[in-house]
C-alpha cells in the first residue's frame, strides 16, 4: 500500500451552505481519515480504502486530532452555523473514532449544528445525550444530527443488492433512540443500487421516501456513482450496471412531499448519474438550486423540458426487464 500523503490533514475540507428545517445556513464540511469502517462490506463503497492501517491507537489519536485542528481553523475563520464531520464509517465507533476525538469535535462545535454519520450499532443513548447537552452549552443552543445510511426501506434490496448489514426495524428503533436522547435524524437513501432496473429503482426510492418521512428529520437521496475498487465497478465494466438517469432523479424530487436534498456526485459523467451531454448541466444546476430553495416548481419545470434523450429514458423505464443487462450505458 502506498504511503499516505499528509496524514495529519483532512481528506477534504470546504465551506458551503445547507438547508436545514426551512433555514439556509453557512456550513463547513470535513472528511476525516479514521481507523476505518468496521463493516467494510458494502458493494458500492470505496471509502473503506481511505483509512489508517497498521498504526497504534496513540498515533491514530494524534493524526485524527491534527485533522480536527485543521477543521477548527476553518470554523474559527468562517464562523459557520453548521459543521459536518464525516469519516470513512461511523463517528460513534470508538475503534474508528476514539472517544478523545469525538469529544474534541463536540467541544469544537458548541452552540452550532453538528452532523455526523454512524451505523446503528454504535449509537448509545447515554453517550449521545451527553454530547447533546455538551453541544448546547450554557446558551442552550446547538443540535446534533446523526446521519444513518438506511439506503432503502426494503430489507431485501438493502441486503441482497448492497450488503449493508442493517434491518429497517433496527433503523426505526435507532431513530427513536436518537430522538429520546435529544438528537435529530438524517437519513441517506441510495438511488439505484446494483441489480435494479431504472423503473424498480425509481419505485424503491419513492416508496422509501414516503415510509421514512414520519421517522426522520432530514432526507438525503444519493444517486449511485460507480466508485473505484468496488463490486459495483466490476459490474459496470462488464456493462451489467448503468448509473441512474438524471431524468429519474429529477422526477423523484418533483413528486416528493418532504424536502429531499440531493448531491449527484459525478453527475454528467459515465460513472455518475447522467442523461446526455446536452441536458445534464441544466438538470444538475436545477437540483443544486432546489437543495437550498426547496422549490418543487423548479423541478417540475425540469420534467417539462424536452431533449432527444428523454424518449430513450422513457423507453428504458417501460421496457428494461429485471434479471437482464441494462439497455443503455
């Protein structure tokens, strides 16, 4: 394995804006290299490769603390209302993210909104409740959102297509626990995992959004992207998988009752959600605008657009069959 360049720096660190509870906030996002996801089996994920390996716990703490200090500098410079800290798996897994680092992050973000990710296995009510109280501080201001990668409400799709190691019933129990601890829930849904047709993926996403709406506080739809060194990439190279059409993504958002954020990573590229070179940019811009404005009329107007590839998409939605190769690339 190649040596890691600049191991004391975050994998990525940037500023932006996020819509939370009908308000638009300035935000800072950090992707921190950690001890790595303990599950490490999802068919679509390359992030398991972005971890520290072969180092002792004190060195892991030192390197992660250094990364958090880079985040601290940007937080002090920009004074954001929202801070998002993502690792290669679960923030609350003490093996991946030692307790010392968890506390360092919470203390850094006092009085703000903190968003972290975790598998359900590591979310402890007593520990989370303590973090919630800590982040509120003396001014009783600040919140913690725990983001869970549910991906779909279908246990069959989640286990057979993704190998997530999570049941929908466990997700619902954990969401209830988070709320009882004073936290809030953000839910990730994966649009078009492998082995689904375009139409099946659309139906799965529409149903999943509807079913989790009473359970979660925020919903994020993630159109699937073909990441390197994954099982999904193997399928894609064999022409056995095609990333979702942006037409499908736009149609789901246009009909969704709750606000669903969406960041089509790799949008417009062969490995990411795409239509054709002519309309990709317009639809991607509309999705980014919708993320902040929550203007569904904008997405409905996108679906009224015409493009030569739209008929292809409609044909695929109607004619693509399960247990067969995709009709298009």
